[in-house]
C-alpha cells in the first residue's frame, strides 16, 4: 500500500491509498530506495553529531557529497528526491530539537512499515515525473507500477 497526496482546491492535501502490485524488479528498487533513504538519514545524523561535538556548529552537507564517494555509489541507483527528502526530514528533526519541541533525533532502523517520500516535479512542457493513469502510477526510477485504482 502507498499513499498519494493530491492537491484539491477545497482541501490543502488529500491522501488516497492504493494497493500496489510491483513486479520483482520494481519491488527490489523500492526496497533499495527505502534502504538508501534510511542510510542517508543515519549517515547524516552520525556526521552531524560528531561534527557538532568537535566544532560546536552544525554541519551543512548535501546528499550529493555522499553520491560522489565511490564507496557509496549505490546511492545513484535510487530516486534522488527520496534521498533529499530524508535529509529534509533530518533537518526538521534537528529544528524541532533545538526549538525544544522534541528529543534529539534517533537513528532509523528497519521496520515492517518502511516508506519513502518523493516529490512531483513538472517541467516546462507540463510533463510530470509522477502520473496516475488507468490502473497504474508512474514513479521516478521505478516506472509504471500496477495499482488497484478505486478512485481518481
């Protein structure tokens, strides 16, 4: 199952859940994307924590830094927007911590309900990287994913 948030004029965001039927390649790529998102979150958390302990200031590092390291070349196989969202989630966790709204961010671990977030991007020709069609959804890097579509 996955959730699609769609803009509506009356409601800011509206979410629909659809059951997905990925083939083996798509399922593998989805699991890789989830794992890489968790890896980026944990790696950034580790680096930011150790840098802060040494220098008493926040580390500003982009996901592209890790992609450029040959040891982490597997990060190039997955959706870059999913990795960027993992970084944004960590930044939000630190903001909440520093504004005393939550505890210090903790490492992510594997869980049965793991997920990742990606963004919809529309280019100048009005083509989108995410599209919902008749019985499928097109996702970045994954392609057309078969779904049980019960509403539009």
